[in-house]
């Protein structure tokens, strides 16, 4: 009998201890999951929850303020996460808060972090939606790193090919590096360009000094540069010269046409210029006329000394002298 009572006592103690352990576990689990506190619900939409599960913690500025209540997919690009938040935090959360999904440590569970807003928005109420921000996940980072590594490998391979080609003297750069003659020619070309630049600079300096020495008020160049009326006159002179040149060209063209018509016609000009016999006959006539004129002058001189006509010529000479003296008196 005594043995039976000990067994019952042990059984009772075990049951009581088990019940106490169960109650304590329920208390701590409920405390962790906010089962015994008044909560309100807020929502946020994400494109990717990155493995977030029901019951994961929600933190506000690093403090646990609630848990994930529900995860619902609306469409292929929108996933709504509902969060149960402690009622005590309702005065601290504002409508401009931002929700992000991160991990609790490097390898911990996924959690929802709520970041306070920067403005003076109104206090949040139950059922409100807050904005979300999706961070780059580890897989995306690994994919990006993988792509970067592949690009770096391709770039390294191409750089090696380029370096090998340059070392072998291929291409312009390889020729310049390996060919001393081309390098010297390039140096000479650069030297010539430098000298040309210096000479051009000197020339521009001289031109500036010449322009600076121009008296813009008194010199002809200054008047032409500054006086629009004189400039217009010069323009008119150039226009008139152009017109005169055109007129002269017209006159020359007309003369050429006239000469051509003389040559092409059957008139006296063509007869004289083309008929050699007529030319010789004309020369002979002119010679005879000259000889006749000379003989006529000789006859006139003889008449002046002849006693029959000498008086007449003396009378003409006296009249000429008298007219000359009268003209001197009048002057």
C-alpha cells in the first residue's frame, strides 16, 4: 500500500511539474508572439519576401514591436505582408514609415524592419499601408558578382591579346613602341608641330601689335573700319570699278567684233589689208604725193626770189610782222 502511495505521489508531482512547464512555455511563446497583448494590423506590399515566414519578428528601429501575421500574394509582382504590431507603438509609427525585409544576423531568420520616416506625417492607424523598399538579395548579389567575374575574365583575356599584339609590333601602337625609326619620325613631327605652333603664336602677336598700332580715328584703315559712311563709299567705288570693268570688257568685245567684221567683210579695209598689190600701189601713190609736195615747196621758194613775184612775198612778210607787233601791244 505504501508503495502505491509513493507512486501516486510521484505521478502527481510529475503532472504538476509538467503543467507548470507547459504554462511557462505557453507564456514565453505567447510573450514572444504577442499572443497576450493588444495589437493592431498594418500592411505593406513587396515584390519579393526573400523567404519571410509567418510568425517572424517585426522590428522598429531595432526593437521587436510585432510579428508577421499573414503573407498573401495578390499577383505575380505584388505580395502583401500583414504585420501585427503592439498597440503601445501606435503613437510612434507614422504613415511615412518604410518597411524592408532583412535577415536577423548573417544566417538568421528573415525579419521585417520598419524604418521611421523623415517627415511630419500623421500617426498610423490599424489597417494602413506603408511603403516598402526591397533590398538586394544574396542571390542577386551572387549573380551580379558572377557576371562581374565573367566580364573581368573576358576583359583580362582581351587585354592579354592586345598586350601580346603590341609586344609583337602589330598595329600602330605596337609599331610606335617597337619601331625606333617610326618613333623618331613621330618625335620629329611633334617637334615640327611645336615649332609651327610657336611661329603661329609669334605671327598672331605681330598681327595684334599691328592692329593695336592702327589709329582708328585718323588713319585711312581706321576710318574704313569704324566709319560706316566711308565703308559704304568704298563699297560704291568697288561696285563702280566692277561696272567699269564690265563696260570696258563690252567695248573690247565690240572692238573685236568690229575688227572681225572688217576682216570678214569685202570692203575697202579688207581690200587694202589683204591685197598686196593695192598696198604697194598705195605706198607708191603716197611716195609720189610726198615728192610732189617737196617739188611744190621748191617752186614756191623759187617764186619768192623771182623778181616778178618777190614784191608780193615781201608785202606778205611785212603784213605778218605788223600783225605780230599789234598783238604784242594788245597783250
